[in-house]
C-alpha cells in the first residue's frame, strides 16, 4: 500500500467521522428544540381543542377540521376562517382575510432567516412552522452545544448561526401539540356540554386581544388603529358582507396607521 493510498484512506476516515459527529450534533440540537418547545405545545393544546369544537359547531366535519390544522397551522387564521364560514362568507373573502391576518409571518420569517443557513427544503419546513410563539422561542434561543463534544466543528456562537435541528425541534413539537388538540376537540365535541361549546366562541376574540394588548402598552397609536378598524368595519358591514368589510377595514386603516405612525412599528 503506497503513501497516496494511505493518505486517501485517512482522509475518508476523517470525513466519515466528521459526518457522523455532525449527525449526532443535529440530533442533539433537535432534542433540545423538542424540550424547549414542549411548553408551547402544552399551551397550544387547549386552544386547538377549542378550535376543533368550534369548527364542528360551524358545520365542518372532523376530517375537515383536522385537515385545516394539518395544512394551515395558524391559530388566529383558523379561528377566523371557521367564524367566517359560519357567517356564510365567500371563499375568496376567507382566503384574503387569512392573508391579511397572517402577513406578520412574512416579517417574522424574514427576521428569523438572518440567524439561519438553510437549504430550500429546510426553509420550507421551518417557514411552515413559524408562529408567534415559535418565532420568539427560536429567535431568542441560545442552544447549548451537543452533549457529544468530541469535535472541532464550530459551534453556533462561533458561526453566528442557529442550528437547524433546534428550530425544527421547537416547530415540530409545537405543531404536534396543535394537531393533538384539534383531534381531541373534534373527537369530544359531541360529548361536551352545550355551555362549554358555546363558550368556545369567545376564544377568537381573546386570542386577538392577547396579541393586541402588548403592542398597545408600547404604543397607543396601535390601539387607535384597532379601534378605528373596528368602527370602519361596523360601518362597511351595512353595505358589504362581514368578510369583505373586515378585509377592507383592516387593510385601509392599517395602511393609514403605517403612514401616520409607521416609524418604529417594526419594533413593536
């Protein structure tokens, strides 16, 4: 065996060992992400359970409710959709309403992308899992290096990049919590008391209030925009269906709000 052959063999061995170490690191980060994201999953379960109940009350089948959670994974968007369906809104109005409600995820995804280095397939998976809670968890995360430390691979702090495995772990367990809650809601909707089912109708409003209050405490202009949107929507409902009135009111007033008080809005 010549020197060149031995050198080639040693290079292959080191490369194989490095790939094995990278794989173990990725698994370690994924497990860390699962642990960090588990509280999010616990929080999602009752909300998605309520969604399953409301979806069936709005006339959707259990399969349709599950399919919406599997494909959409947007709490506010899904609650809004079933309320619009119950109100007889046109399909295009429901789609446009979801687009308006979920526009914030474009900003969140763009912001999170600065901490990631992804392939196109990883970007699709991570982008699908971006919610208000998973975004905050991932953006502020400082995951530890994997338990297997016998490596010279740069850590996240050295590269300045958030491990993809960690982000996927957080998003995966949060997604699982949302699906599980929807399934439970759809499964037990028929056996729950009527009072409980009726009370689920306020969950949508509670969710939007929970999203609104923190921003209002930092800027009264946000509260002014919200009140103006509600008033304009009420006015438009006299001439348009609720779905289109909501979309037009939200878009027009939010646009005016950005024009008047747009400076620093990205910091809210």
